[in-house]
């Protein structure tokens, strides 16, 4: 394993479901030599499905159950790829994954352009000024005009878009892509999906080889490239790294075309591990002592183990097997015996890991999302948020004697971060909030299997929630007394306003101008308590 921190590249792939993210992920692993054939990730995933009822539930819904971190080497760099699932399994920890990366790769379907989930994920990236590369996929099928797609990226996602490659044709007429930076054409040859694209190319739009390759279409291509160069911004490394410009690539992941150019560009230009904010100071990745934060907790649903893995992003220093780390929230030292690293569904024990790497820590209920670890310093990393859920349901218990088990089960499920628990101030309801509807089915299933609690989730009249606070504690107490029927505590004990409608939220904000209504809540707030 390469130990130099500057040789890490840690990124997430974001897309709307069915844009081709799984295929692209697989092909990146193929180029990195991490798998030998396309379908290998899916194959291993299918093997895992048979291991437990939980897996079967997920399989029935057609959603991803592989570990969400994959590491592979490429051109002297160590690539850490974090997956962000789509479909109904899309949950809050999808957003939170983006807090653990230094850049992102956005995949768009050439026939559909910018879609709903892409917009939401992009909002999180923009909030953090995350550098983003765009890959416009499925050029082997008929799609929208490339210039129209770039315009849509700029107008909808509010980011400058600079094409790096440009498609020649589309669908059955797709011939390849023109590299605007290096003045060469990469020729498309539909082939074996397990065979790496050898990138046959022709140098220069004015070369004799180009005349032979494109014949009568060459004049049209020259005109198109001239137009694109005139209207599109040039790639700027400074603007890309500042999160102000997205370089765009075209290709077809299923036929391995355009991926090598994308990956080569990525390792050349994507940022290495960046400094990270904490409550007390910025942490530089080149610091010698280890520090990191937990951004995700994944329960392993294999009934034989029932373990949980806490995903730790290393922000500085080097992890070594058996080292002792300081757990800031609990104010105690812990020995980290066997951390793990991931490739798709496979886990391996890791002896050493550097800043930028993601390692898995075995968690027996003591580690929470947002927790910070160091080699002794009182560090609390910031920027690991809870987001306001989009859907809300009330837990309805079938056996009242199981209330204690229900409370314990919901607390532990919410600790994993895919759902949030709210306890109203004026009644004993237990309200679960989630981003996707599947989370309620998952919660009911797991409560029954793991805690012996049979419960349903029924709809409640809540449109959204906001975390509330004020510098004026007397005013906050008045607010609390006046609106007690619309307030709750979240699972960390922070006060929340439950809005019945968007109008209700707007009016309440207008009536209480000195109360702050937040759409997100920092995990650091709890860590300091």
C-alpha cells in the first residue's frame, strides 16, 4: 500500500437511479485491476443476498447491499471510491457520505440529463464546495443534444460546465469523442464489456488520418468544435478545485468507452486529501498524529455476527494495527485491534492506512455518527450533518409490554443514521423520520427480527422539521411554552419544530424572527455535550 497522503484520491459517485452509476463503478474497478470481469461486483452481491432475511428484503427491492467503500490502485495513486445508493434505499447517510470525500463524480444519462436525485446530491456538494467531474453516459444510445445537456448542468445545478471531451455522433452513429485539451479523437469500437478500452486515437483535427476516419463528416465536426470552443468555458484547474466549474466527459460505461480518459484526468487533477475543520482548529492531512471522524454506521445483517461497522475517514496521520485512539465524545482511550478495508462485498483486515483512506471499526454500540478520534487531542470535527427528513411515520406498537424494547430498538437504529427519531414534548408518540419510504419497512423488519418488537408505522401530519435555537434563552422558553404541541426532541435531545405544512413553517418563522430554524444539525453539537 502506498503510504504518501498526497497519493490518495477519495471521491464519491453521485447520480439519479439508472444513469449507469453501478456500471461505471464496476468499470473503474476493472481499470484499477480490482476485479477481473464485469458482473463480478453483482455476482458477489448476489452471493451475500442468501445469507440472511435482511438481505432477502433488500434483494426483493432491488437495492444495493455491498459495502459502500471500494479501494483500488491506479497509476501510482490509491483510489478510494465511495458509493451513494439510489432508488428507494436512498437515505440520509447517502448525503452524509459526501462529507467524507475530497471530490465527486456525477453521472448523467445522455437521454435524461439532470434529474431529481442529482440535484439533491449536488446541493450537498455545493454546500461544501466539493470539486465535481461530470460523466455523460449512454452515448451508444440516442440522447439529447450535448450542448443542451451542458446548458442544463449550468442552469439547473448552478455550476460552470467545461467540456473536456466532445461526442462525435450518438446512438448507432456514435463514432468516438474529441479531446478538446489534447486535440485528438478517440475512436469508438463496440466490444467485449470485460475488455479494457485500448483507446485507439487519431491526433489532430487537421491530420490525414482524420480525413480517412471521418470522411464527409469531418467538416461538420470541425465546425462544431469551433462553435463549442467559442461558447464553452475552458477547463480551469483553479475553478474546478474551488467547486465553481465541472469538467465534462462523454462516453458509454457499458462498452468501456470514455472511462480511461475520465480516470486519467481524475488522477491528474482531482484533489488529494484536504484539510478538515474542527471546533478548535483546522486539521492538516500531513500532520503526523492520527485523527478522523465517523460518517456512517453500517449494521452487518448476518445473524451469526450482528456486528456493526463504523466508517472512519482518516483526516491526518497513519493508522497502524493495534494502536490506541482517543474517543473524544466518550473521553476515553480505545484500542483499535482489527480495522477493515473494503472492496465491494469483500472485507479485508488492514495493517496500515493513511489520510484520505476509509477504514471500518468494529462497533459494539459505543460509536455514533459524527464521533471524532485522535491520538489524545480533544478534537471535534465539524461538517457531519443531520438533514431534515422528508417523510414521517408514527410507531404503533402491537404489544404495549414491548415499549422498552421499542425505545431501545429505535434508538439503536437511529444511531446508524438512515432514520431519525423524534419524541414530541406533549405526548408519548415515537415519530420516525426518513428520506426514503423503504426505511420504514426496514425499521419494522429489523425491530421484529432483532428486538422482538412487532410494530407498524402510520402516517402523521408533519410536512417537515427544523432544528430551533436562539441566543435569547428567555425568548426560546416562551417559544417552547407557546408551541409545545408542535415541538419535539430529536434522538440527541435537541429541540425540533414540526411543521404541518410549508405555510405553517413560513408563518411561524415570520412570527418568531429571533428564533433560528435550521434545515440541518451538526453532529459536533452533540459531541460537545
